[in-house]
C-alpha cells in the first residue's frame, strides 16, 4: 500500500504469525481440561483473536464485547461504556480476555473489574502488544505478544480513523 501514513514496520507478518503460534501453544498447555472462553474486544482484537484461536488445540468458545472509552481517539480516559455485552454467561468458566494493545491499561482495568464481578473461575489476559512506558495501572497480563515503544501503531487490527486494520504487519503511524 503506497500510503505515507504507514511508517516504520515494528512487527513483520512472519513475526506476528510465529508469536501467535507460540502463545497458542502456551494457552493450549495451560487450559487443557478447562472450560476456556476467549473474549475479544471489538474491533481491534478480532484479527489477532481469529489467528490465535485457530492455533489453539483445546476446546474453546469465543464471545465479544464492544466498549467505548470516553476521551479522544488517541488517549484513553479510563471511563468506559459497554456498547455490546457478552452473549455468554461466564460464571464458573475460564475466561481469557484477548486484547490488541494495552496502552495506559485503563480500558483493561475496567474490563477486569467488570468481568471479575461475574465470578468466572479464572480470568486472564492475552494482549498482542503492550506499551510499558505508557502504563498507568499495574495489571496482570499473563500472555503478551510484543512490547513496543511509545508510538501510535496501526495494522493487524489496529486502526487510525477505522482504516489500516487490514495491514498484515504492525507499523508506526506517520502523523
Ligand atoms: P488504554 O485504555 O490501555 O489506554 O487503551 C487501550 C485502547 O486504546 C486499545 O484497545 C486501542 O483501541 C487504543 N490504542 C492504544 N494505543 C493504540 C495504538 O498505538 N494504536 C491504535 N490504533 N490504537 C491504540
């Protein structure tokens, strides 16, 4: 794609696929004989989640939540509104939240509290990307794909104004 907004590539397609395979192997080991429900956070996590789930070798289900953060497009306020809730009841089940990116961590903190209140048996997080420099709250992220520097990134599900989700790599947005 000849687009000047697409900057340096931080994670190449083969690096993404290799890491997804490793994470899926780890999850398959950890959740053998469990009741695994993957919860994808719309829309960004859909791409990562569908690649991840196809590599998981234990029985599992998928469900989705859509949330909106009050605040600007590039800055999370931590005040989150649920646009679409789960279809499934997760009480007593082994829930794994699948996120595209953890930035300040405020969105995830809200989700962990909200889903934790529904009494799942276990509640863990699998995030493709994390920006440690930006973290405002300390959260238990059990599975992490890549740590990236404090840059706004696009691709592999991540958008800028709803575009670029289809890029097969993760790149810095040139502003
Ligand atoms: P947090 O609440 O952790 O600050 O923000 C999480 C959400 O902000 C992510 O799920 C994602 O939607 C958005 N976000 C944070 N950093 C980036 C980024 O670098 N690129 C894109 N496209 N979205 C981001």
